[in-house]
C-alpha cells in the first residue's frame, strides 16, 4: 500500500473531496467549504504541500487530518 499515491489512497478510503471539505471546513458556509475543497484537490494533485509561506494553515490542517485518516503515509512535509 505504500507505493500508491495519495489520490489513490484517498479514493480507496471512499472519500470525495466535497464530502471531506464539508466535514473538515472551519465554518460550514459555502465559501469556506469551497476553499477547503480546492485546497484538498491541490493536496491530492501535489500542488500544495504545506511547506510554502504563501499557503495558509488550512493546507497543513488538512494534511494532518489526512494523516490521521490513514491517507497520508510518512512524516508531515514541514516536520522533516
């Protein structure tokens, strides 16, 4: 299972980006859910890693949650 990419592991868990965004958005309004969904898609595609200064704390929070859910394997990018 370690050789699977993050998107495959996410899909195998039965998650969808929108449902995950609704569950883990800070606030339950449309704007915040959409921002969270876009961030999740960036993480799954590899465009966001949580190590860039211009990324907000949402990226790190979502990656940490993905690790708790067993989707992210290995150390968190900012803990290296």
